[in-house]
C-alpha cells in the first residue's frame, strides 16, 4: 500500500507485473501479491522543488523553514544560494546543496520556484541570472517548456521603478509568475480588516492614520561589515524602502484605493546617515480620502505592525494587557482600529448619529497565522498554476 513511483516507472512496471502475475498463477498467494501491486503502485505526486537565494537570518531562513514545513503538501527545499561559499548555515541546517552562483544553480537544479530574499538592489540581476540558467537547462535537456514556474521576490520588488519594470518584463517574456513578498496581505488580521473596511456599512472611507516606530539596534547596521553597508545607503536601505513600503501596501490592499498625491518630509537626524531614519507622509487617495503616516526606526515604541500583531516570533511580547494599535481607518459610518479590530459607530434607531449620541463598540477575533507560512502555501499553489499571485509584479510597482 505504501509503494510509490514515477509515471514513467509505473508504465514500465505494469506490463512486467502482469506477466509475472500470469507466470505465478499456479501459486495463488504470489498471484494475489502481484495483482495487488498492479493496482496499488501509483504515480507519486510531483514534488515542487523550491530554492532560496539569500538564506540569511532575518528573512531567508524563515522562507527555508516555511518550505520545509510544507513537505507533506509536496514542497521540497532543493537548495540555497549564498554570496559567500563559507556561509553554509542554512545548507547544513536543512541538509541541502549550497551554491554561490544563481545562474549555475538554476542550470544544474530542476526548480519550479525560486525565493529571492537578497538585498533589494540585487533583485533584478538575480532574476536575470535565474531565468538565464533555467533557459540553458531547458535547452540542454530538450524540454518543451521552462520548468521554472514562479519567483517569490521579497519586497520592495526593486530599488527603482525602471528596474522593477525590467524585472517584470523579463519574467513575463519567460512565462514565469512573479509573487512579491508582501506577506502581510496573507495575515488573518489584514484579511478581516479588508472585509470590514470595504463593507457598505463602513464607508465611504474618509481617512486613515498609520504609525511605524521602533528602534533598530546598532548591531543591525554593522558598520564594520561592508556587506551590510547598503542598510545605510539611499536607494537601498532605510525605513521607507524596508518598512514603510509594507504599510503603504496594506493601505492599498485593505481599502481598495490607490494613492494619487503624496506629501512627505524626511529626516536623518538620529544617525546622520545618507538615508532617512524618521519621516512623515500625507497621502490623498483616488476618491479624496486623506491618510497620514509617521515612521521611524530610531524611536522605541509598541506602535508598529510587528509589535502590535505579534505574528512574528522574533519580536518580544509587549507589556500590559491593553490592545495596541498601529492603524486607524475612519469611515462615514464606522471607524476601525488595527490590529485589535475594534469598531466604533452608532446603533441604528438610537437617535441622530452625531456627537450627542453614545458610540457603540464591537470587537472581532481572528485565528492568528504566520503570514510567511501562509504566503509560502500560496506560492506553492502559484508554482503549480493553481492560483494567480496575490501581489503580482505589476501590483507591487
């Protein structure tokens, strides 16, 4: 009952099983065994082989763990790719091959998906090499179609719009799907907030406010390590590209609206780096609603997505039992705090809606799930062409 084989192997085995069954017909027990095998030998589901480029401790290792956790669903962590040949932490932990050249990896390995968790400014050259290696492999093996089906590219998709457009063009020409790693779209809190904010009894949306404030330790910047210099460089690091981009994406995803106008003021006074550490942004949405963002990676606080949702085990629990919120959505009929999902409004029939009438409150509960894990489940289905990317390359631009 536990016999599995490939489709090719099965085609070769069945005639032999039938012949052996006929030859052994005199032995009834032998005949029964072969007859059972003829029915029970069945094709094994094709494993979806996924590689991770940039399997570092912050994000890449989480992607590796997410792939391994989906082994029963048919996912296989095929290999990892690191910049340094001596960086074998992920390879040894997950017992997979390690490469230092992306093109060589996709040429030598049969891959259906690749996760790119390298620094943002390296995304485009990595995708170019991924696709080149996959095409060379296809030609060498004489395969009719490209085995590589999808790329999961960490956010932001690229450091510039021009680079992002080129990346998306290359993937489309190759017939490869792009899923951009805005993993928070897969959060149960976010999905419920989207349902509530877009309901007819909430809006229309009047405005929103968002806060992201935490303190990145000095060890994050590792100023003595030139490989991490990008974290302090404009166009590569900084909280706008690394952190605020998440909040702007969720504004769009939760409300269903696009930004039409932006006003911003940035400061680098905390660290005197080339890149900002603090700033404020005002946006006007396509239907006239207004939003404000405050962000800083140089001020300790509980008011950020990471700390308030507690979805990521990397972040320690907050003191106190009172709910902490990082977003507030204001509709014509109700308002919503996130991620506590507390809603405030006026009960129908309780009098004229306005400041003289008591507000009523409601609170929703959701089942928390790691968004990285949920995103990888989705990526697996994208690789199998069962779903379209929740955040495509075009969407991420």
